[in-house]
């Protein structure tokens, strides 16, 4: 009875607190308003630092026999443990310092100022060797400045986790999630081993997907050739059309799409989906509409929006998806390089042009999977060893990363990303999403012969999205595909 009362109180508080945070973050990202959340953190501390709350959950965690209630207790416990770590004042200060440095850092090249985001874009796309090398040099300097604090964050998270009775932060992060961390590690290690053995078969892909290699000019030419088709496309309208075909047009009242013209923040430079209040207020911000990569990115975010807008669970914790979250996004991103989508929306019948679209598709790039595996394993090792990332980024890792062209970047050090602070294991989320999202699409094409029919939309909504996190992602996927999904063997699906 005590726990039930606390659950009602916790559910109400967290729903209100998260709504306030989401709205402030949206206004910060799209309107340029200051992100002031100190008061929200103080409110959370009063809840999560309440020892009676922790005790009430820990007393029943092994006693609850009802599967869904047991899952609820463990997921709430995970939130309590994680917030007791993340709300630590010293940790908050370290994270703020790194993020502030990331946002305020400006580098000058040839008299022109560049933000970190712009430097990363140069490293990814520039064909000018001088500009590329200068951008790379500036990023390396910024990385070194942040890495010391990043390692401090890792050590502090581990120290706080040990005070809560855990071996390290990894054990808290994966507490209550299915399956175990060991299965995810086994999957990624087997994927790397199998992939590198098969790497020679990817040669044609690698030539088209590796940055800064000799075929980058050819890749650019292909993108320019395709641009004429995408310039005529209204991808937002195609999405609305798909919702109607799938019988999900009711979701369009919950999904709100904003373009850069709607926004006041001149520094706004990315496309993202922000759930403000699941499932009723889901927002997408977009900033360009004219390339194959952008269409994939937009469809990725639209996949998030369909997912969030479909959840029917009232319990706050069941709206907080974990490793499932990138599966709907990857599923949608894969759709826009399928023949059926290309023919329907781009009006292209020519097989050679379809193949070019598939070549430049990030969703079909096998090296992305390999990169996700390595990023995840690197982060696991960092939290196990608490060392400087460059001490762990050893020759074997460099050798594997070379398949993505990092050798041509003359990379000698690990590349810091701001996401590794807030979501240290986000690479695993994307890895699972990319492998399973593709598998779902292949299953639908084989089973229903068409992506665009009402049954497809209602099937993925009812079997995958509606339950939210009340059912583990493994069970949802197993139910849809009618298989006994084993995570440690996912590499067999991928390869």
C-alpha cells in the first residue's frame, strides 16, 4: 500500500517535471532561449534523494510476482539509482563546463569563424585538404581540453555507483533492462569479428561511403545528379501520405512539424524530434529539404514521432523507452531507399538511378554498423578501466576504424562527442535500431509484398508502439517477427 501511494505520487511528479524540462529544451534549441533547469533538478533531488522511496522499492524488487509490476518496480529503481548519480552537484558542474565549452568554442580558419558543429561538417565533407587539416587540428585541440573532464565524469559516476552498491556505472545504467549487458557485448564483439573477416566483400561499398578517399568526388557527383529528384520532393507531404495509407492519420494531430522558417534561433542547425508530452505533443524541427541524406534524417525523426504518438501507456516509466527507441526511427529511415518508396514518391523507374540512391544511403552503409559496435565497446572499456580514451584507443581499434577511412584522416586519437556525456551508450541504441529496423522492413516486404498498405501501419503500431516499455523490446520484436529473438546472435541477422 505504501509503495502504491508512492508510485502515484512519483508518476504525477515525473510527468509534470519532464514536461517542463522538454518544453524548456525545445525553446532553447529552436528559439534560442536560455536553458534554465536548476529549479527542475532541485525538485528531482527532493524526490530521488528520499531514502524512504528507495527503501520502498528495494523491499519489493524481488518479491513482486506479476511480470508487468515487477518490470515497473525495476525500471523505477533504475531511474532512482541513475538520478542519485546524475544529480550530484559535482557531476552537474563538470557536465555543464564541457557543454558550455562545446557551445561557446569558436575557431578561426582563414579569417572565418567556425563553431564545433561547422568544424565537424568540414571534416566530414570538405574536399579542400588545407581546410580539412585545419579543422581536424582545431577539433583535436578542443578534444584534449574536454577529455580530462570527461574522464573525471566517468570516475565520479563509478564512485557514486559503488556507494549505491554497484560495481560501476555500467551496472546501474543497464539495471532492469533486458537482456544483460554481457549479451550486448557478445553481440558487438561477434559482429566486429565476422565483419572484418568479410570486409573484402564490402569494397564497392567502402569506396562510396568512406570520407576523404579517392572516390569522394564520384560520390559528390552522384549526389548532385540525384539532387534534381529531391529538389522536387516535399518529404513532409510524403510522410502525411504514408500516415493516411497506413491508417494512422489520427497521429498527425499529435505530431507538429516546424521548419527553420518557423524558428527564431539563427544558430539552429539540426533536425530532431522532441516529445514534449507523450503521446499528445510530439514536435519535429527540420532545417533543410533537398538531399538524399536529409530525407533519410527526416524520416528517421518521423519514425520517432510515430512511435511516441502511438504509446497508450499512462505510466510515466513505460513511456521511457530504452533500447527500443531507435528501432522505429531506423525502420522509417530505411524505407526511403526502397524501390517502392522511390517509385511512388520520386517517380523513378530507372534501375540504375535507384541503385545510386541506395549507394549513397546511410541506412545501407555496412560500415556504420561496425562503427556503432566499436563506439559501444570503447565506452564499456572506458567505464571499466577509468583511463584516458586515447590509452584504450589501441592499434586493434584503429585498424577496425580504418575501414571507415579514419586512416585517411591520419587519426591518432579517439574523437570526443558531446553525446557520450549525457548518453554514454547511445551507440548501442543506434546499433540495435539499425539492425532490427532493417530486419522489420525485410520481414514486412516478404510477408505483405508492399510497405504501403493499411495493415502494415496498424501492425507496427499495435504490436510495437502501443505497449511502450511495459513490454521489453525483445518480446515485442519476437512477437512481430514470430521468432525467439536472442540478442547475442543478432550478428547473424545483420550479416
